[in-house]
């Protein structure tokens, strides 16, 4: 895992220590990834309270099922899969009752503006994208969050979502087309970004998760 300080344990080491009974290891692992995991839960559920419930359910599941991890993917991919599934399960239980953002816009995680982009304009654009994204059906929303916002490769998103790569591509394509009427104005602010409306102003600042 990149970005670790010298001597800092990797995700795999922390998970193994947790399985072996270390009382602090899982907390360290969660703290390392909590911001990205929270952002996923929040954007899929469209509600801060639901996101908190989904993230709590996911972390309880990860805590209990850590011994089942076989290293077939990165630990962060495994954690994202559990959070996505918990978020989608919560929406199914509640009948996907929300299709618009129901919380305070200030609760949406908004990263710093990229170099050369006006900070206020970038924040406004990011909130526009979030509001539009929450209008999509949860499966399409989850695919777009992973691919266009977190920068996962389609193959990794397929592993997280438990579907084929073709299904991920299809969900992303349908989702982007639905967002065009709501986000086409962002192309004027971020020219040269191609025809992926969700990616305008939402490129992954943190890179892929594999």
C-alpha cells in the first residue's frame, strides 16, 4: 500500500493482527480508510443517518468476518465491497425510499480544489454532481461512485459489486447518460474532459483502490 510512513504496517498486516487477537489493529485499519468508506456509504444511501447505519453495519461485518479474508483482492477493495453491500442492503430494506439528497449539503465530503481551479467554483460543481448523482438508482449510483469518483478500474469495481465487468460498464454508461441534462453546464468550467459528465469536477483525487 502506497503512502505509508516507514515502519507503518500495511493493511494486510493490520487485518492479520486483528484476526490473531490484537485489540487495536482493526481500529487502526478503519481509521486509515474511514473517510473514503464514509463517502461511499453517504453517496450511495443519499442520507447521512442511513450512511452512518450502513457504515456501522459494514464495519461490524468486517470485524467479525476478517478471518474469511483470503487475500484475493486488496484489503481496501474488500472493505469497500462490504460497505457497498451494506449500503445497498439498507436501501433495499427501506425500499430505496430516497432518490434525492435529503441532508445538509455541508455534510457532503468536498475535497480541496485541484491546482488551477477556483475553489468556490470547484465546490459548487462538486455539490452539483453530488445532487445529480443521488437521483440515480442505487446500482448505477454505486458503479459511478466507484469508477468515476474513487477511480477504481472497471475490473476492481466488478469485484466490489459482485457483477461482471460488462454490467459495471453498462451501469456507468446508463448513469452518465441520465446525468447529462443535469451536469452538461460543468463542461464549460472543466473543458477538455471528454464526454463523461460525472467525471467533470469529480476526478478521483485519491486514485484507485486496488
